[in-house]
C-alpha cells in the first residue's frame, strides 16, 4: 500500500481507484504526461489505457493546470467513463447529443469555472468553432491541462475504423501549443501508427508500445460447416449463461441470428447501424447492465465497450483484417479472467472479402494494402502453428522459435496435416483446363463437380465432361476439395477475377504445377469441448465463476453471491452498469478475505477512498450477513 514517500501518481492510483501498483508501462506513461510530455500509447484492450490519462488529469488538475479534454468517439463510452469517475469521486462530465440545451449549458459553466477534472466529447464537437473559443479562454488562463485522444487509430485512412472527423484534430497542436497531447489505441500496424503521428502532429511524442498479448483469451478458428449450428453447439458446451458478442457481416444476418439464438434458449439482441437509434441505445444499455446477454452485431457495435465480463467473442463471418479481428476479440475478458475468441471461416468468406476490396471505390494503393491485410488474416486462419505467435508477429512482436502459447486450438489440439501437393496440382490444372476450354473462369462449385466427376446440367452444357481433369479428384469429398481451394487462395496460388469473381491461377501457381513447391495443408476438424467447462457426465456447462470466486469455499461463495445481489441494487439505484460500482474480481477478493473493518476493506484492490466512504459500512454488513 502506498506510504508517505509514494509518488503523487501512485497516491492518486490508490486513493481514487483503489489499486496499489501500476501495470506494465502505465507508471512511465503517467509520469511522462504529468510532466507535460506528449505521448503515443499502444496498449491492448483491457490493458488499462484509461488510467494513463485519468491519473495525469487528476494530478494536473490538483496542481492548478486545469481540465483534461478527452476525445471519445462513442456516447455510451462517455457515459460509462463519466459514471465510473463520479463514483470514484472525480468530477467529470460529457458533452454529446444526449444532453438538452440546459444540460449543455450546465456542463459548459462547469468547464469554464475550472471545477471539472475531465470532459469527454466527440471530435466534431471539440473542433467546432464555439467549443474551440471556450478552449481558447481556458488556455489563456492556463486552465487547459491535457488533451487525450482515445481510439486514435480512427484518424488513419489505413486503419480498420477510419473516421473523417478525427482528421480535424490536428488543430489542437496548432492552436494550443504547450498543452500536452496523449493519443491512445489498442490496435495499430506500421501504416496506422505513421498516420497517427503525422495527422496529430506527434512527431516529437514519446511512443509507449505494450505487448499486444492477451494470454487470457483462447483463440479457436474452425472450418465452416453450418456455422450457426456450430456456434450453438459451442455455446451450449462452453458458455451457458455467459455474456458474449457474436459478429456477423450483414444486418440481415445479425437479425436472423439473434432471433434464432433466442428461439434456441440463448437470450440474444441484435445491433447494427440500420436499427433506430433508440433501439440501439436500449439494446446496448441492456447488454452493459444485465448478465448473460448475447449481443449479435455488425462491427457498428463494440468500440469503447468497457463491459469487463464478456466471456466470448464469436465471428460467423471473416473480418476484413487482423486489426479488426484483434480489436473485436479484445472485447472479451477485459477483467483478466478466461475468455474465448471463436471464428467459423469458409471459402465463401475469402471470395466475399476479395470481392468487397475489388469493388470498392478506393484507389489502387489502398486496395493493394487491403489485399495484403486480408492475406495476413487468411494466413492466420490457415496456420498450422500457434495462432498467438502469428497475431503477435503481425504487430511486430516476436517469440522465440518453437514457442507455443498453449491457449489456442493449434497448440491444444495440433492439427493433422497432409501432403496436398498432388491435390493442389489437380485443382490448379482443373482451373486452367476449364478456363482454356471455355474462354472464361468458373466458381469453386463447378470446378469441384468437374474434379469429382459429378455430372450436372452445367458440366454437360459446357462440355467439361470431356476434359482431361474430369473425375481426377474422386478420391476426395466435396468438403475436402473446398478446403483445398480455400487454402490455395489463402496461400496466394489462386485468385479471383472478373465481374463474377471466378477462380483463376496466380503467377505462383506455375511452380506448384511444375512440382517445385510442396503443399502441406491442415485437415478440417471440430475442436472438442474444453474439459474445464464441462463436468463428468454433464451435457451442458454450468455458469462459470471468475477464477478467484471459483476457489472460494462454501461460505465464501455465499458471501460472493450476497455481494453481487447488493451491487445489483446499488447499480440500479444509480443507473449504472454493475461493474462500475465494483467489478467481480473486487467482490471475489472481499468474499475471500472477509474484511471486518473499514481499514481492512481499504486494502481490497479496487476500493478507493470515495467508494469506501460511500459503501464501506454497507459492504461490511453484507459480508457479516452472508
């Protein structure tokens, strides 16, 4: 616990947030920003980015240096962050469209009075002339302490979440010289980092890059074979009663999947940009406040979602790139407890993603980069080695040769491999012969019919039953051939072309056809359920407690349940998500240690001074009664 010789930053961390020590690079970042330095912070979701600006904001405000303005892209995130800060005794506010004119005027008065410690606002509001004029006034009085630009990857056209309004934030460097600026993001490759630095004028900022590893997340990628049923089976085996997110590519699929899961007994809500704003808000609020809900969504849902107990993130369609995939899967397990990232992936996903790139109105350079990003994601999907190694390598992190995470499907159940060189040559030959014979390309279904000698109206009409490749692949099943073609596309030996995106040979196919390149592929399989989530002889997994709670004795679990019931009442009374009052890990530690005094309770991680004063005696009564 901090003592008299502790740094001001560490004192704030303990007094306000109830933590005894910083994690990773947090201490370096906080000290650098308190001293007035600019910074670029890359830290994975759940790594504690918010504290990197909240602690300096409090320190600089206490030193008379004024308010911290936080650029935040989402209303829901602003509400939750402000609610959490106010619960911790820090005066914070937001400016967004949810406020009426009286509410806006009240916040502006608080801002100009100097009482606010942090103000959250969207980029378009911050760069509005009227708001800039207020910031000018604060700056002239020395009351503008810090700019924190959250989700900074949104400024990059190369990134997966580009937002044009972020481009205007360069004005902060020009107009408010001397005010430190802190840009934060959870995912950014080399191109995106360079864009952040350039567009936000952070050339002289110190960069802090944390490890991108999220060891508590287990990565699993399966070959599609009726993806909805695969998802349902997995949820029933692994995640009964858990909160999670299921991502789909289209709005229609989101609605159909949410409705279907609900009919199967899994409470699910849809979320996409086509829904009315009020419905989106209501569904998001329910997801944040209720336990055990599944949100089925497009990528319109998720950025800035702070819910810590999301136990799984599933993808029913292939994302566009690894940055998007990593950002989305990172929404699971923010509390550090075990979480799953599961994805079903098939040949149609590959073709669809390539089609969307080809048909976009972007320039050739951008399309070339997007194809490269997609290829990296396909390589991850088809990899035979550790998934985590591939992910980390993409973000520039290397692991020793032969290192295995032992928390992904490839490490836990090493995939069977087979020498597919001959099968690959047959597939490539069939693509070539069909194109040579007809003068144009064909889709995978027709090519597989030719390979397997399956007579159809189309094979007869095209005269393909007389080709030398007719029936040369009868030894493999249709799913096996789909896997071969999908992996040849992922390896770059097959590409798509034309209006109908038919299959064609890439330049590298020649070496394969000549036998100069060996092709080793993974055999498709469904992973077996984890033993930790199913008891012997059970048919469905029970609801899993956090690991600390799972180790409690019978009396401890009774106290934990009583604390959760009390927290739910407090959260409802304050109109906040339950985790903002206290997270599960804090409640589990209370239940385990059973503190008998307020001083003992102050030693629990996550119990700051304001929460101790507000809830301390209530908690002691609940613990005694439990």
